[in-house]
RNA sequence: GUCGGCAUAGCUCAGCUGGUUAGAGUAUCACCUUGACAUGGUGGGGGUCCUUGGUUCGAGUCCAAGUGUCGACACCA
């Protein structure tokens, strides 16, 4: 409490200060500053955007799940967006960052179901309306927490535009699009094999299935020949090839004519001949309707045309032949279960096989298995030894059943063997449970049309991907596109706008009436109208008493129960946010669309990115965004994915408390090279916080100075000229980094610019001296320049660190109410050749200073002790820029800088380029150490020279290399020779 | 299995169309409680640029093969 009071005073005393003595705390305290400025930005509507004459810069947020909480992945993603948005805003663009949340159909519904379960309520006991009431309550309770958290991070979203994928305008847009696509013939309904999530009880799209490696078993089961009368071979043994060489062991009689018995692998035991089928899912034998072999499989020729008995079940099934079967896998015998495997389904279609669905929706065993068994046993006589009554499995969970049936089969002698097997199992992305392929009636979107319109713009870089490698992934998906299953057996989501025409109890039945026909329309009234138009026969029916409205007739409409896949709303996001679906061509969509940059993870390139591109071209005839920046996955510093179970995922809000939002943002960006995974390390946030502190203290220094009118010192004149040049050059580097989305490099550029160039060099060069323990005032010109530089630096840093830069920007000069660094534009002049020369000259000065400091360090000379510097063998000080001598004296703490023809005895010398400098050390000199140092330098130079000479001695180099390169080598040679001579001379004189 | 990315200092990464004996940040070591900042200052050490071959006057950079690693996609009854 007390602490806070002090800090508040600090903050308020800061604002409006114009010079004078500093009472600022020596440590920057972000907690006292960040909330204040965020509120200020909100109060002054600084995030808000309206269409105007400026160039728009639009970003739509990848909407986080409405009930989600902020995690490190969000921090990365949103920080990048905020940096881009703030940068664009400061370029003078009309930046608009639209926030919002996603209803996340399946995830949210699962959460609501769980919560209801905790209260002892089952979803099945609720009506749709009741359930939705709970879901909305949950959404309102937890919804938007994440948006609040984004404010802590400093995100400059236009909050007035906050949208939700299930709010009014977005929902209407979704429905409109569904109807439109249906009418275009791109949406259809049909029974297909889909990915069924038995926990969520819904179908999923192919993209929602993730494959997991698992250690399972491969079960080898015996399928006995149904022709029990076939004569057994006279020989013993399980496996043999009945060739002449094998003592004429006979194959079972009745083989298909012409089938070669050569190389067959035949099994038999005392029950008879059998085929072996390998499967990972023995429980699915209950749905077996055929066995399939490859007609070209030499080891299974003997099975051609036969019938086999499904073990346990006792059903007699045919052996069919199809080249789909892999001869090499298992035994080459495939059991065909059309209801429970995608490929088997295809075989079933091809050979007109029955599909026996053995599971209930929750993947427990259905009663149907028992009924089917009874039916087939009634048709065929199968000995009891092959059969187990299936009643015992009814209601059993699928994995329990698998275990049980394997045990039972082993006990009954129906199992040949069981092997360990590594398998990849398709699991639900959301619930994690293994997917059950299931035949069901679903809605699909035809994708070929969309793939056709969405491929080229990415491949020819109308839409640019960063990094570009994801173009390949994108192309691969589009070139192998499959139809999109868009219906979900869920309630939380956009309900499919399809109605089925149903008779009333009083309605006549019969072929003329369209009972069960589907009508797709935006709402029920429309559907009603459309039904009557489409099926005029409905008009002939008498309206029951009490029916109202024109054309009211004796039928009813029953709406489809299913909801749409969440992504069916997300794919419209860049359009629906500006109401482009409901109001095509409105002012907002015309102005803000296409958006500029999309920042998202590569994991949703198909779910979302590709589909937005499709919708964009379908509905706006234009790309939805110009650039896509794919972030990496945030991992811990050991490279592991962040996960709750590992406990290696820090809470972003906790990090913000400890390091400040600016510090966390910086920590994140320091480790975030575009496109690579991010190895997040808390110590980077610490580095960020330290940088904030550095900025803060530089500010304390500058604002603590007394200003006096007076001559500008030579050193300061040089420093201000140099730093102005440095800023111009840095601005160009920054612009280049931004244009390539190299944000961590841009950050590193400003980091070094501020810390090294500004704080360590510039401020030290201009800092007024202390005389008699009192700091001297600074001259007006230098002070003014310094404040200007500081302001430019703050602007450059603002996108990365919005809070501290606002705090200091406000305090740097007198500001008007409502003004903000956010809206302060940063326009820099182009750098010149002169700038570069000046920087090179100052770099040389810096090198001299560094060398003198090194001499001090090596000789243990206190920084306070003044030294002399000799410029050896020069006629004057011309190599140094104007003011350079003064700057040198100040930075290296030199008494004098002398031009000498020969350096003093007992001095430490060094070379900068070809110029030699010496620091006389008198008795402090350690000649041996000095000699050693020079000799190692000499050795290095000689090696260097040798390599150059070798190059130049090579005729082909001199002939083939560009003249400029050869010239450069010659210069290097001359320089090296000169340096060597100079060192030799020194050594000789020692 | 197919395709793609990556491999450079202890760590994380730059290094662009080949052309100084390879750079940054961080870590580390030594020294420094100076008057903005010890969340600091100054200085130092640290590399077989994964391996092998090739192209070239010249390769961290281009090509090929291999190894390791990460990812996408496909199949696996």
C-alpha cells in the first residue's frame, strides 16, 4: 500500500517534468505504469479506427476460444500482431485490429457437458433449448476473460469492434453462406464413412483427426473353411506348400480351377483347414462380411472361391479378390468390415457387401451383433466349436471387448497367435479418444472448386507466406483435397439451416408427397415458402384448423438437428467482421478488406488459413490478407512442448507481474525467429525487464541535467552529429527488418542502438563533467538534441514496448491531453554517404577508446588515472574527426593526445587499421607481456598475409576474379605488410 | 514410405545474389560498490561452420551422397 503510494507519486511527478533535478526511483516499476496508460489509451479511443482517407492497415485476430485463458502461444501471437499494428499506426496508416472470440463448438460443448455432469445433469436429459441456455451462461461467465488478459499485454485492439463467431451478424453470415453454397450445388448431404468421435458423439472432419503412435497387438485369427467336408491332407503340419517336392501333400479339394497350388501356404489343424487373418481389432470380426485376398497372391491361391467361417460369430462369408490387398502384409488375408473401416467400406461398395454396424454411438457393442449372429446361424449350420454367443459382448466398451474376445478366442483355439505391433491410431483432436470410422448421414462441402480458386494466389505470391516453406504444405493439401464434412452432432454452434418436410398426423401419405425432402433456407418462414414453391402438391393439402399464414398447409418442417463445424464460421472471419456477407460492398468491407497481415500458427493452415483464402475469393473475389506470418510453437528451453501435465508452461499473467508486460513482450520476441519454434526461457523476460530499466535510467540521467546557455563542446558537437546519422541508418535497418517480418532482428537492432550506441557511447560522450563533486550543467544545444534523439528512440521502441515508451514520451516534453506516442508518426530522413563516413570515423574513435581501456584493464590502471595517448608517425590529427580528440580524452580519460614521430619507450601500442597508437606507461610497462602480445599479433598477421599472397600468386584468381575483389586483396596485402613492418619495428626497439 | 525444413561459439540464432582468417545476444571468466542504471560498467576467453565427395581461382554459402533432427502428408488390415 505504502509502496504503491510512493510509486504513484513517482509516476505523476514524472509527467510534465521539464528538466530540473530528478527524484525518480532508480528502478523502473512497470506495475505502476502499465495499467495507467492502458486506461489512458482506452479513454482517448486511441485504438479505434474508422474508414478515412488514409491507407488502411487491417489485422483480424485469430479468435481465441471464447472460454480459453491466455497461454504462452497467445502471448507470442498477439505480441507479434500488436507490434505490427503499432508499427503501421506510427507510419501514419489507419490501423485497425479487430478482436473477437470463437465459439469453439466442440471444445466448448465438451466443457459445458463436463460442468453439467459435475452438477449431476446429463446432456441427454436436457432439451436443446435447455442445453443452449447452460452453454450461453457458461460463455457469458467465462467468455471474454481472454480478451481482458490481452489488455494486460498491451494489445491495441479496437475493442468497440469486438466480435464473436456466434453473435448476430456472424451467425447470419454463416447461415447465408450455407444457403448460398447449397444453392450453388456445393453443399450436399449423404451417407458416408466419417470420423466419429465416440466421446463427443459427433462426426469430425479429416483435419480434426490426429494420428498417435501406439503399442498394440496384432491378432492372428483362424478362419476355417466352411466346406467342412473337404478331405484333409494325409500329412501333419500347419504350413506347407503342396508341391510335388513336398511329397504330394494335397490341398483341400474344391479349389478353383486353374488356381496354381504352387507356393501356397495352407494351414490346418484337427478341426480342418483354415486361413489366418491378421487384425489389430479382433472385436470388429462381428461386422465381417467377407474375406479378401489379392488374386495375385501366390500363397493364398487355395482360398479362391471358397467360403470361410468368421470365428466366434459363426457367419459364413465369401472369399473375395481385390488387388487392394497388400500381399506382403500379415498373411495376405484381409477381413472386410465395411461399417468400420474406410477401405473396407470401399470394398463393400465395390462388391455390394452388407455393412453391419456393430457399435452404438458411444462405441459400446450394439445389440445388432447378437441379432446378426442369430440370423446367420439360422441360415447356415456351423459347429458350436467355432462359435461364442455374442450376447455377452453387448453393451461392452470397445477396448474391453477387444481384450475379452481375444481371451475367449485363445481359449476356444480360434487364435493362431498374438504379436506386438506398433500402430498409428487416429484420435479426436479435441477429446483425444480413438476415432471410430462410422457410416452416417452428414453434410459435406465440395472442395475441388475451392481448391481451384485458392491454390494459385498463394503459389504465385499474391498472398505471401512467411516463411515461404509453408507454400509446399499448402499446395500438397489443396492438390489432395477431400470434401469437408461440415455437420457436427452438437448443439453448441450454428444450427444447419435445413428443414425436412414432414407430414402431420392428418396428412395423407403416398408417393406424391415430398415427405422427408430437405429444404435449405435462411429461416423457417423462408423454408416454408420455398417448400410450397418447390412442391406445389403441398398447396393442395387442406390447412388444419388454426393454421395461420398464407399458404398454410397440412405439413410441418422439422429442422436438421446438427450444428456446423466451428471452422465453417471462422473461414468467413475477415469478411464477416466487416459485414461483407450480409452487406456486400459496404463502406467498411470496401475500406478494410483485404486485411494486411495474418499472424497464426502453421498447425491451422488447413483448418483456417486455406479456408479463409477460399471464402475470400468466393465472396469478395479478393484475397483475405496479403501476408501470412506463421509463428512457431512455444516450447520450453529444453525444446519440449508446453503442457499442463509437464507443468512447464508459465502463466503469462504471472510473468507480466514479475517482469512487466514490456519485459514479457520483449522476452518473447527475443526468442522468436520467424517460422522456427520458440524456445522460451524466462531469463529472456529478465533481459527485457533489464532493458526497460536501462531505458528508465537513461531517462533519469537526461532529465536530471541542469541546462545552461553556452558553447556546445566539440565532443558533444561530434556526438550529436554522429548519433543523428546513426539514427537515420538504424531507421533504414529497422524498415528493412519490418518489411521482411524479421521482428526479433528489428528488436535487437533497437536494443543495441539504445543500449550500446546511445547509452554507452553517446550519453557518455556528452555527459557533463563533475567538478568539485558537482555535476556541471549541459549546454542547451546538446540537451535539445538529446531529447530529440530520445524521442526518436522511444518511437522506434514503442511497437515492442508500448508502456514504458508511452510513460517516458509523455514525460519528455509537455504534451497535450489525449496525445500519445501511439499516434506519433516516425518519419526519418534517408541516410547519406556522409552519415556512413561519419559513423565509420566515430567507430574508429570507439576502437581507440576500447584499446586504451584494454590497456588499462591489462595493466590494472584505475579508470580515474589519466593517461596520454600518442598518435604515432602521423603529421597531424587529421584521421580523427573534428571533436574527436576531445571525445577521446573524455571517453578514455586521457590527459593529452599527442602526435609523435616515434612513440615513447615503454608504451603499449596498438593498430587501428594502419594507424598506430601508443599509451606511454613508464614503469608500469611489462615488456615481456608486451612483446608476447605483439608477437602473437605478428603471427596472426603473417598467416593472414600468407593466405592473401597465395591468392594473389594464383594466376587464375587474378584472371578470373572480379577486378574489385582483386583490388581489395591487394589493399589487404599492403595493409598487412604495413602492419607487420610496424610491429617488427616496435619489437626491434624494445 | 513420400516430401520438406534445419544442422554455425556452452545456449538461442544472424550470416542476403559464393569474395576480409566467421558475427550478435546470452551464458562464462577477470577486474570495477565512480555521481543514470550491480536489473550496472570495462575487458577477456570461447568455432574442424554435421561428415564425405564434387563444382569453382575461391565454399559456412552452390551440387551430390550420408548422418542427425524437426515437421507435413500417406499407408498399415
